[in-house]
C-alpha cells in the first residue's frame, strides 16, 4: 500500500516538473487536472485562505494547509512563494508521518521570465548601531541573548577578530591542561573564555576554546583539549597554533567583528566597518537558526516527492564548535567523547538536510551565508536530485550524501548531483570538500563546476573502511579547478576505499577537466588514495596540479591501492620534486623503510592504455591544441542551458 502510493505521487510530480509553471493552468482533454496550488507572500496573512489574491504570510502556514489536505490528495501540491524574504522563526521541518510528502515549494513563476526572487532566511537583522565609546573605530549594538558564530554586513561575511599564530612572542609549551608560556600577553586578553585557538597542518584543521588564563598558564576547554591531543597525535601541531580568534584585545581589520557575551542576556555585537560603510544604513544580519529545512522519514516509510525550486537559502549558523568539546576536526568531521577511552566521530550537518528520504528535488536554488554544510542527503536516502544550484560562502562543505559518521551502514542509491556550481565553500572550517559522497551506490556526480575551495573538490569514499557498500558510482564531466588553496594532501577528485567488487560495478571517473591547482607541496588532480579499489579513470584532462594522478598505497592493514585502470586520459604527469618517479605514470610515495607499517607502498594492478602526455612546461596550451583534450574541457562543467541561470560566464 505504501509503495503504490509513493509511485502514484512520483508519476504525478514528474508530470508537474515537466509541464507546470507557478501560474494557474486550466484543464483540457490533453492534460491532467490542475495540480492544487497554495500561495505565500510577504504581504499576506496567515488567516487568509492561501489563494493567489489572498495568500498566506509564512511558509509554515502553507505547510499546515498542505498537511490538512494530505488525506484527500491524489496528486502533488505546489506552494508558490511570492518575491521577498521570509525570516523563519524556526526551521521548516518536514516528515512523512505528518503528511509532508508530495509537496513542491517554489518561487512564484519558477522556470519562466516572471520568476520572482525568494529568500528563506534564518537570520536576524541587527540595528541600533552606535559608536563604541571604548574601542576606537568600532560600532556596537545591543543584541540581547543572541548566540551566533557568523555575521554579515551588506551581504559580505565579516571575519572574527584574529591574531595570526599565537599572537605573541615567547615560548608555548603544551601541558596536560593547556599551555604555559613565557609571554605576559595572554594576561591582557579581554574575555579569554571567548577565545579559540586554531590548529592547521597538512589536511587537518581544528579549534579549541580557552577556559581561562592565570599567570603563565593558559587552560584550554575540556574535553576539547584531550580530544585534540588524541586526534593530532602529539604536541607538534598544538605548539604552533595557526591563529587565535575572538577577543576585543586583538587588533581590528576592516570588516571584523566580535560578540561580547560578558553580560548574560545582554550581549553586544561589535563591528569594525569597512571603508565607506554607514552602519546607520548597512544591512547587518546575524544568523540565528542552525537549520533552515529538515526532512525525515521512517524505516520503510521514507519522506518522498518533495521539491524546492528557485529559492535562496541564507543566513544560518552552527553552534556546536562553541561547546566545551570544541571542534577537533578533519574532513568535515569532528570528535566527541565516546564510551570509555573511545572518541565518537560525527559529521558537520547540512543546513538543508533530508534523512530517510526519496525523490527529493533541489533545483535552481542558491545556498549562501551558511554556518555548516549546505546540503545533506543521508540515512537511507535514495533517488534524490540536486540539480542546477549555486552553493557559495558556506562555512563547511557544499553537498554531503551517503553513510555519514557516526553511521556505519545504510543504503543510499541512485542519487544525482548535477549541473551545480559550488565555489568558495569551506569559508570557516577549511578541511571540507565541495562534494562528499561518503558511501553510496549508483550515484551520479556529473557536469558540476567546483572552484576556489580550501581543500578537496569532489571526495568519494567513506571516512573508515566501510567495505561492501559502494558500487556503481559515476563522476562524469565535472569542471574542477582552484582546489587545495589552503590545505594539502587532497585533490580535485579524491577517491578512497573499496569502490566495487570488479571493474563492472566499480567507480568510473570520466570526462572531467581537473586543472590549475598547483598549491603547496602535495595535492593530486585525480587522487586514488589509501585502499582505493576497482576504479576506471577514463578520458579526463588533468594538469597543473602538484601531481596529476597518484596516491598513497597503504600496505599495512590490507589497504593498498589496487585495480585502477587509466584509459585515454590527457595529463602532464606532474610529480613533485621531492618524490622519485616510478617506471609508470603518477606520483606514488614509497614505503617508509624505518616504519613500514606507517607509510605508503607500491600500488597493485594498475593499467595504462592510450593516455596522452601533455607538455609539462605548457600543459594548458597543449590541451587546447589537442582536439580530444580540448573537447574534454568544452564538455566539462554545467551544461550550457544551466550556465546563464547559475550566473556563470
């Protein structure tokens, strides 16, 4: 009974997606009866009936009306949002049990020249600014009990007050509870309990808060300090913090801010304006909500056939890093205390997140000014589509899907990530990926553009060795460049783990243009890293990375790179100067003779067929002059019909 109803709604919504605009339609002999419509407008009233001329005022009220109609619906329902900003008091929470399946939320006129601009905001506008009487150049506003980790002025992310490094001269020695230092500077820090130390090295970055300063001792927050020492494997990284953040004692740069929480319930927000900003007129927004939309189903009863089209999702925060356990992190993951001495690995959540959901469509939207991941599809979510969206200015990653920690099992099948432009993500938590497919089946990641990210572009593989889950995945015709701009040991397209049981059901990486990211000492264009197995790399253009292809084949723990075939690719076969070339293409670090159970080793069963070596001195020109390579570049990235809508040149 459940399956038949889901299929009926899927057919109805497919017809809607192909033939419907937000404007009223009339029935005819050639088309089905009109899909029911509801309307929402900033000038509406929730006491009105939700018609075109008497719309609701809030999406939440439209959701209530849609739920009331659920028992009698035989097809989908469309909620049309008129142009404007809808400031949400709480996230829009969708569930199968409540009757939310089968509803599309879209901008009025979606897909037509009359489409209106609609924003769903989790922010709060800050007003009442006045010059700060004590800190020259700062402006101050009363914000009550506001808690947030981000702040935006005139649509631009403000930076927390920061000092590079430890912010002072002198020694910094790690202790069981924090540090001792020969410097007297920390004693002058105002509100030290607001300060966070940031640690960055290789492919990891995390942060821990300060509990207090007394004499020469800096006490760090617990349990963050213990977790950070366990994760980062010793004092080396901790003795050289990358930065210290969030104190009014630190020198201000234009566009920096600080939330003064010294009086509970009477917080004040401080901001140092950029040149030309008038705080009497500026649009200053502090994110308040941690989620904007969540959707959940139940085992055997997934939430299904939901659409969000033509909307902007903006202004959300994520407060977890402010907890005493902080943000000891790597890869969009962070630690929390577990049972006994074991730590628990969690994942940065999506601001728009669907769990146990099927046939969800996110199409033509914008995700911006967000404090966590942008989009999440997890916990047995299948046959969902994320198509034609722009994701930018997000604190962590862009799109997360699959079996995400702490989960170890699950079936997430047939999802499609296509024609999206994902750029300038990882704005705050830098060890993030633009797209992370953790462990899925029959996933297609195709015709996306990923650029200007601090770490990896597209990551395919689980955090742990979750074997027997992934198969049939395709990464096709993506345009990837300017990755690894801050962190090392990542890549344009990064694979790890068992991708299938044979080449027939393994991963296929084909038609991608992965270029222009020669940053740091070690990054790889198409990176087949530890335990990658059963992968075909076919017909890609890869150049101007530190290494074009390669990876670390870990012999210890039965985790070598094996069964990778390279066919018909165009590459410059770059290898970093510190690494000796093998007799075959790629950069493959050797085993550590002194520590053979820690380093890399020889990859197994690699195949190389009909690949073209581009000139290492000018690979871009060589690619442009080769018809096959130039065709890869021309076809990679969002399809032409999407590019103008995405705002791409």
